C-alpha cells in the first residue's frame, strides 16, 4: 500500500515510516521541516529510509495534490505540537493544524483517496475521568490558581468537595479542549468526520497519550515531560518535578504508536464509509510524573529528582487512557513496557545519536 505520511520527518512520523516499510508498504513523506519542532540537538531529522520524500507544506494545495498521486491512504501527522509559548501562537496553530487538515482533506476528495488515519490526541478530553464516592462520575473544571499555589493539586468533587478517584478515560467521554493546541486537535477530528460524511471516506483518529522514545523533540518549548527530565539528567542536573509528582499519565512508546498507525492503515479500508472512529492510543498502564522522573534518573545513574511544588496553570492533574477499543477492534497491543522503554530512553538509543 502506498501511504502519504504528512509530518513523516517528525518524531512519530519517522517511526511510522519505518514501521510501514518493515510491513512491506510504500511510504511517501510530506513534511515542511518546521523550525518549531527542530532544536539545536536535532536540527534536521534523518530522512526515513526507503520512503519517497517531499519537502512541502500541507497547507499548499498544489504540493499536496502532487503528493497524493498514486496514494492509497493518508496518515496525517503534520501539526504544530505542544502548548506553545503564549496566545500569540494561536493563528499559527490554527493555520498549520486546521487549515492544513482542510487543504489535505479537500485534495483527498479531489484525488479520490478515501482512507485516512489521523494523529489525534488525549488533549481533547481536558481532564481525565474522575469518580466521587457520593456523586459517581463527575467532571471537575480547570483547577483554581489559589488551590495550586496552596499545594491543593487534586481537583475536588465539584458538588461536595470530596476527594475523587481518578480512572481511565474512554473514547466516549465528553470533549473539553482547554488550550489552543487541544482546540486545533479536536477541530482536526471534526473536519475529518465532516470529510468522511460528505465524501464517503473512512477515517480513524488515534488519540495518542504521552508519546516518548527515541527521536523525541527536546530543548524546545514543545518538548514533552520525559524529554525535559532526560535533558536535565544529561546536564548533570536533577529532574525538576512539578506539583507533588502525583500527576498520572499514560506513557506510550513511539514504536508502539507507529505500530498502531500501521495497523489502523491496514484496517481502515475495510471500515464503514462515511465514519470517523476515535481510538485511545495508550499503554493502558498509568504512571505518575514522579515515577517517570525516578525511573529516568535511576536508569541514568542520578541525580535524584526534586519535587518542586511549582505548577503551570492549565496543566491537567490526571489523564490516563482506556485503550481497550484499539486492542479489541484493531488487534493492536503495546509491546514496550514502561521500565524497559524508560531505561532505553534514558540511555539514548542509536536513533537519538543520529538525530
Ligand atoms: N508527541 C506526543 O506526545 C503527541 C501526543 C498526542 C498527539 N500527537 C500528535 O502526533 C503528531 C506528530 O507529532 P510529533 O510529536 O511527532 O511532533 P513533531 O513536531 O516531531 O512532528 C510533526 C512534524 O510535522 C511537520 N509539520 C508541521 N506542520 C506542517 C505543515 N503545515 N506542513 C508540513 N509539515 C508540517 C513538522 O515539520 C514535523 O516534522 C501531531 O499531529 C501531534 O499533534 C503527539
Ligand atoms: Zn461528590
């Protein structure tokens, strides 16, 4: 199968290209090599082995139309990622992520390419799932600055104020995007659903949780928490853990995410036309941010993490995935365990050295 991988030079996209090639497919990469996802340590990604390569922006209709020639399916990874620096980034996020997706989908409709796998994100949910002993499933709003400053990090029940039990969020949980990036990721899904309905296309959105592993962007405002911790360790500094370190996340290895994309691309053609289905893509095993810092520090040989009590307004306390639907319907299961993956990441794999 010939697959156009937008953003195929990125952290996740380049691993998708490797996974597709290994499974006998024929990937074509379209990537603008945006400066935001590059860093001094990773100025330009290694070009994916075996894949054809187009240096272009997904917002350019002519380039996308060219790239779609002879393509059977599209794997859309290109996006500006992370929280950005401040609200002045909003037009760039919307342009890259939503205008870009609209241009791509219009070109697919024109070219008659009807199969799409989209990089979604857990950020569409806002907070994770919470249960109150008295009120059942509840939805706490964003945490108040005063609570965070006083070290009250757990969101209380919005009705009775009692402590809540965090759980695994399912795909049918209500969406609640809380920042510009999250809003653009949700809009991508809505655009893809609208495209599927109006053209008879078939779409799968994989809502990735915290992806980590070799080639992860680092030393940029867009880097993920595991990359920040590892960069600190490499400088000989202690990883600085915000809040009390008890934030629960689902860390999923980039090779597992790449495999999920390959499996979804192989399955999407057999699905009902006109529909987008969303799948959580996580390891299914929650870990705290504190545990992650400790695992990386131990694998690196120190120094021990420092829990600072600092916080970022807008950070979510807990968000962990129920990825049962992806396992049951597409037969995917993660292979890289937390300890093994974090130890490999702390050591820096051969792929990192090449970046
Ligand atoms: N890393 C995570 O933890 C995570 C979690 C959830 C979702 N995602 C999603 O996964 C996808 C890939 O993210 P990543 O972590 O690999 O980031 P990345 O920055 O490493 O890769 C994104 C790639 O897309 C390219 N790109 C961006 N805008 C483009 C445009 N307009 N035209 C062409 N190319 C463009 C960039 O140059 C980059 O190579 C994104 O859609 C992101 O929203 C990532
Ligand atoms: Zn309650």
